[in-house]
């Protein structure tokens, strides 16, 4: 079972379990555009986060929960996450 978390800009978390990994089209629909892949901390582990690659250009709303998870990635580059974000809990992209 593949598990992932969808975090919207109102800090609502939707935990998803699926028999299949989300494909590119599904991820693009969830984040409303082209995807960008970054690393974040979730439950003190490195995880993959998917976000809208053009989110800042499209003036998407700030995602405070996703920003906090990204800010804890240890790379020391301050930045913010905007729009809906997806965090893979127990798998990664192939």
C-alpha cells in the first residue's frame, strides 16, 4: 500500500492510501500544474515533497505546513512553499 499526504494552503492534511503510486498526471492535477520535487522532513525522516513548479509565478497562496516541513530540511536555504504539496510517506519516485 502506497501512503502519501496532501497538504493544502489552509493547512488541511489528507492522508491517502492507494494500491498504486500516483502517476505524473495525477500529481499535476493535485498541485494544479507542473511538478517540482524537493526534499523535506516528515516524522524526522527525509521524504520527497511534490509541489507546483510555477507556484510563485502564479501567485499561489502560502502553504505554512509544507513550508515548515521544507525549512527543516537542513540545507539552510530559506524559502517558502506555495500551493498544495504532496509528501510521499513510504515510497519514492522511480
